[in-house]
C-alpha cells in the first residue's frame, strides 16, 4: 500500500498513475480496507495529486485551451471516487476537509462529464455538514454558489438532488443564506423542483429555510409557491402534515399578497372543513393550519386599518403591496370601504367561538383565540355585534374564562401563560363593545389577581401590558369605569409598573393619565383617586431623580 501511495504521488507516468488509482479505487470499495488506506495516508496523497492536476488545468485555461481533457476527467472521477468511499467515515471526512478538500472539489465543478460532476457534488454534499466548509464557500461564494444554482436547471435528477442538499446545509450560515437569496433565478428553480416527486422533500426543506427572510417570501410568491402550497395541502388533508411544508405555509402566510391569495382561494373554508373532519391524532396538522389562518386574520385586520388610512388620505398608495387590486377593497369615488362585501370570515365566526370553548388542546386554543382577537365587527355576519355572540355562548364562555383565568380554581390543571395572555388580549378587543365590557366585569377579579401575580414575579411584562390594555378599554365606558378605578389594589399595582423603564412603564403611564382625566369632581377638579395618582407619580419622579444623580 505504501508503494502504491508513493508511486501515485511521485510517478510522472500518466498511464501508471491511472492504473494505480484504479487499483486503489477497487480496494476503497471494501469498507474493511478503509483503515489500512487511512494509515498509509492514501486520502492525503490523492488530494495532493488532484491539486497538482488542477494547477495544470489552470495553466491550460490561461492558454485559452479546453480546461479538462477526457482522460483527465476520467482520472479525476477515479480519484474523487476513492475520496468519496473513504468519506463514509466522518473522522476521515473531517481530516480531508481540514487538508483542503473543499477548494479541490469546487475546482472540479467545471468538469463536463456527468459522472465526474456527480462524485464532486457528492463530496461537497458530505463536507457541507461542517461549518468550516460553509465559511470557506462564503468567502468565495460569488463563484461557487452561482455555479450550484445554475445546476438546478440540469436534467439529471441526481445532480439537482445533491445541489439542493448542499445549498440547504450551507444556508445555516447567515453569509451563505444571503448569497443564495441574492441569486436571481434560485427561487423560480426551487419552486419548479417542488413539483418533482423525487426532489420534493429536499426542495421543500430548502424553500422553507429560505422563506424565513421577508425578501425571499416576496420572490417565492412571484415564483408561484402559493399555488403549490394550496395543492399540497389539499392532497394531505387527512394526514399528518410534513414539518417542512408546515413551516413553509406559516412563513408564506406572513407575506400579505400570499395571505390574500390563500383567503381568496377559499383557504378559510378549507381549514374550517378540516377542523370538522380530522381525527384527534392530527392535532399538529390542525395547529399548523390555524397558525396560518391566524396570519391571515392579522392580514385582514391590517387591511381594514389601511383602508381607513386610504380613505383619510384620499389615495390608494397605502394598499399597494398589501393587496393585488386595491380597487377590490375601496371605492375612492364614493369614499367607502368594500371590505365587508368580501365576506372572508362572517360564515365562520360562530364556529370559531364554538371550537374555542370545546377544544381541550391548549396550543390549538391559543391559535383560535388569536384569530378571534384579530377579527373586527366588519368580519361578523350582517346585523350581528360581539355581544350577540356572547349572549349566545353565555354559559360556555363564562366556564371557559373561569378555567383559563382563575388560578385559585383547583377543579382543573392551571392553563399555560400563553393561553392566558391571548385570552386577555381578546377580552380587551371585545371591550370596545360597551355591552361586552359590562358582561366582562364578571371576570375582573380573576384578571386583577393575574395582574398582581405577574408583576410580583417581575418576568411577565407582556401579560401586564395585556391587562393594562384591558383596563383601558373598560375605562372608556362609563358603566365599567368604576370597577377599574375602585378595584382592590389595582391603582397601586399600576403605579408600581411606572418603575419599569420599558414598554410596561409607558403603558402604565398612559393608563394612569386616562384615569386622572376621567376621575373628576362636578367642578372639574381632580377626584380623590386622581389626586392620589398625581401625588404618587410626583414622589416617584423625585425618587428617580435622586437615583440618577
């Protein structure tokens, strides 16, 4: 073996090198001989031989002649095949990477022979699991990654499969992710490969990973990924959803135009029918579908805000990039919104309420409540208000709120904080309706206890902000104002929030200012609560100034 290695590296006879490499290739196909080959440094010798040959190729390119001769490509194929066989051992592979495997393999990507190109890609795929490989390619990515992206168009499925795997591994390094994203045709090529059964799973993983960037979502939408997602979801309706497909769906529905595409292609109806048909063992599928639906409900709420802004500004530029055709949602001539005519949600609101109160899976309930929080009066059926639904589901809703919000009720296990947070935000939205706010004071004591506990723990600003929003909404109605102002320990708890120099402190200050404005005597002077708040705020400012000085 030592003799073979020395002859291969030192012999200038091309025929001899060719024969020796064929012998070593035959030996390397037997796994039991890999250790012997490694002990005699055959891998390192092969790397040096290929490196020398690549230098000759470089010289030939300078002379403007053909880079690789047919014999050279065949010789490279044999040498690279030996390395590929040895690379089955992860330790050996890492040693080869440290000795310069990556630039050597990258140099071989220019070969015309399909079999030589395939073994080069195989080695690059194996070595791409190491971070140092990604770093090395990132430094010369302007040359390597465009070559790989161009190979996504070739007819050979095996080549495209390896290229997709390489790009996926490289994309975990931010610099490589940016380089891949900046390739103009990569998004179209990947979406085209999604439609091929042999490549679907690999391409799906890469598309999902790239879709984490906003600019990629736009390019994937333009490449037609939305149509693929709709088709894939309908095919796998009653099956456990593929994880990569799930992630891609959630990421893409964050893009406004994609969300609009889904809503207009009856995705809401599809999810509602799926909720009624699927078995309980498909909770992951339901959870993902609802997460996507929640993104769409956020889009529809944002759309309504943009419509209002457009009517105020008298121009539709606010809607550009958010919807495909602004004229479908607004009539500037008559100065009115056409949103209500779209009927995106009105047929499903009652069912969403019912599911929220009946479902026992907290992760799913979090998404259901999040969807309901995003809906507005314009999403309800004609002639309905939120308090109509509260009256219809009176007992179910009270039981649900007690279960979620009452930490002292030992009849069931305590609900997770994520669910409590979503429910409190939802209640704050409902309190925009005066009748709803009058009904919801029934759970005010539970919310006050959560507020006190969340602040005492000093780790849940988000929960406290949600509760302060709920208080603000109650304060806006005269019928429910006193329940907040006169609540046991509520004012003192809000005052404590002022000590936090964060969004919580800002929200608390806003809430206290509202209470001061509303707590007035008949002559317009501050009431007792207002005076108390002002005194405490002044004392807090004085203490803060002392600490800062």
